[in-house]
C-alpha cells in the first residue's frame, strides 16, 4: 500500500524517467545502457533521476500547508509539506533512492560471477 499525499506518488516514476527517455534515445544511437561494459551511462542517468526528483519535489513543496491546532495554551500553527510519500517530503526521496540504488549495485557487483 502506498501512502502518498499530493504528488508524492510520482516520486518513483520521476526517478526512472531519465533512464527511460534518455536510455531510449541512446539505444537509437547504438548504445544500450544496460548491456554496455562501462558503468558511466547507467550511473549518470540514475544520478540525473535523483536530481530531477529532488528539484521537482523542492518546487512543489515551496508552499507548505498551514494547520492550526488549538491547545490549552492557545493556538499552535503547524506547517506541513503538501507532497509526501510515506510521510517523507518529496524532495528527500531523490537522495534516498540514489543511496538505495548504489547499495543494491554494490551488493550485486560483489557477487562472484561464474566464468564462461
């Protein structure tokens, strides 16, 4: 189950959009991002996806939601972000997904591959 508020549900697609669009354009020119020997195209597209999701999240969460709670001591004003995914602000998911990607890549790279 996904707990998203506002446009928070678009965090994951925003992370993979550069990979899909630019990867498709590079494939047209003969460079497949997934099967190439170099690590540079895939990692740079993932970093670009993290930057895109950070920037879009930062732009969308510029205006916060104002919530007034009345306590015994008087009204308290809370400012909450409008766009979240699992109660984490949208712009924080770019670096979080980038760390998850590199940890998974390191775990996969450390597995001994059988020689053919």
